[in-house]
C-alpha cells in the first residue's frame, strides 16, 4: 500500500516569512495529492490539491509543487500570518484505489510568531 | 447548514462496552469514510463506503463495523472497547473518485475509554 512521509513535524516561522512542508510517497501509481489544514480542536479542511498531470498549482499565498519522478510534493506558504498556525497534512491517493481512500502524512505543526 | 455532522461530540466509556458514533451528510455525496486520529495527530483511514461496496483498511480490528442505513448516513459501531481505541474519530464524505475528490470532514468525536 501507499506510504506518505512528511517533514518537518514542527515548523516555527516569523510572521511574513515563507514556510515549506515536504512530503514523499511510495506508490508511483498515486495520482492525487491534497493538503489539509487542521486548526486546534477543529476538523481537517482541504486548502489545495494537485493531480499527477500538473507540476505546480497556486492559490493566493499557497502553492503546491509535485515531482513525479522523485515522488515528492511540497506545500509553500508565503507571507505567513498568525492565522496560518495549524497542523498541515499532506495525503496521496493511489490511481487504482476503488474506495477513494487517502493515505495521510504524519502532519506538520506550523507556528507563525507575530 | 452543517455539511457533515457527527454525534456525540464527546464519548466517555468503560473498557469492554459497545458504543456507536453517528454520522450524517447533507451534501448528496456517494462515498463516506471513517478516520481515526490518535493522540499524536496521525490521521488514518478506517473505512470507505458507497452504496456499492465497503472498503476496509486491513489494519482495522473487526470490533469496528460501519453501518449505513441510507446514503446520507454512515455510523460506526465499536464492540468490546479497549484503552487503545481512545482517539478522535472523524467521518468524511466525497463525490465518487472520478469526480472532484475533496473530502469534507465532520467535526469529530472524541472517544475516551477508561
């Protein structure tokens, strides 16, 4: 099955700086890679996703890049703000996954210091 | 309007008991899921279910069983509760995998087994 590794587990940045979170996956057949944000005590919510036929995707201050050859993808947050503080999860879905099940990385706790 | 709801929000019980967590979605989605998030924030898929098939993560003990009375509901039954079952359980739903893949999560149920 799929295995997703995520680094770092914690990340502290100064407000206004950029933050980068990296994930690697094991199954070359995976074709969908979402990122979820989970604020303290809240539910995970999708913030951006990318499919395997795309190398990069941007949405305002967040962007995701995908390197299929190396089997890794990254989340980039620019001009970080205190409200970006949360746990971020990457995930991967195998192409032949009949149940649409996601395999999540271990999460990154991002702290943005004002 | 609440998209994905779960009850109860908190559940405290003794070892050996049997308990259920209810989940309902009003998004008209075809596929529903149960996830377990442990104390280290690891988010792990337990089940994926649509009106055609149940996909079970092979690591889930058979004490856990999902039951779907209709397309909008997927309840989680847990028999003979153990201390290690303590976690936050999230229900989620999505459209079929060939469509938009975003999974919408419920608010979570914090289960504590004493």
